C-alpha cells in the first residue's frame, strides 16, 4: 500500500512556552520559514489570544480541537484583505469573518469552551520559500507566479461550495496526481485537474471548478522545492 507524508519544518529548537497572548501556549516555530505549531488550552473567552512565535502576522491559520471531535477550521486574510473562514475537512466556500484572527505576535482563540485542548498551525509568506496567495480562475492555462519552484501546492476554490482541497506534490508522479484534504479518496489522476510545477510557480489549466473555473476565486499554499537548513521542506 502506497502512502505519502508531508513534513513541515518547524525549526530545530525544542518547543517552548509562549506567553505573548492571554493564554499561554507551547510553541515550536521556524521564523525563517514562516511556520509554527502551537498547542494551547482554551478558556471561557473566545476573544483570548495565543502567541504564535513568528515575526510576522500569519496569513493562514489552521485550527483543530484535540480533546473532542471537531472540524478543521482555516482562517486567512489573502482572499480579499479581510479575514475569511473555511473548513479543511469540507467542500464549503469561504465565509466572511468580522474577527481579526492574527497579529504580529498572536492569533485569536477559536473556542469559548474552557479546558478544550487545541493544536494550531500558522503560516506566512517568506520570499523564495513559501507563499499563501489567491488567484482568479480563467478556464484556460495560466501561470501562478510564486518566485520559486514549488514542491507542494494545496488549492481551494473559495467562491462556491462543493469543490475539493486539491493537494499535489513533486514526489508523487511529479505533480501528476492529486489528493483531497476534505475527503478520503485514494490518489487520483484526472486531466481536468491539471497542475504543473514551473521554475517560478505553478501552472493551472482546463476549467475544473476545483482549480481554474472562470469567475471563481482560489486560495493556495505553496512550499518551495529546494531545501536547505532554513527553508520549509516537503520531503
């Protein structure tokens, strides 16, 4: 049975206590890579904050409750400049949010259920290393420029529901097949979901609603291909 694992580099140091927010957290952060992992316990205040350990505001924050069953919540500010919410485990469109989910030092608690334990993954753009961005579908071939060759790309349409979280990488058929974060499908090769890596970004083609339908908006997370001691890695 074939498996794939994507390993994101959160730095070589040990996880450490972080008290930048109103809730203390345990954080492992790679500031050079723009990525951190944060473990924390909720209080009764949904306006509480937790330190993320990075040196810039996260542009993509993924939350998962660990102590009870819950959805994977995603918040981002790259779609239209304000914060929007999605669910990593569903095909829902984005929903506008009135909250500020991230600052230079903290992210916002998602829960007012005291005692619940959570894990949070924070990402922000780093030139040449990783990029969180958005684009408009065209139903024809277009280049999404990153400034680097990607090793791993995840895309989600944000305009309407019913579309997948498409993941492709350079280890499985060199971007020739995709997986869906929102479902348990096996690896799939589908020419209508066409994504090719390039030296300076990735290319989408066709008119599949999950990656390139005209009139629809998309968000992506892309991570660079050539690792060294400081860059994030998909190995």
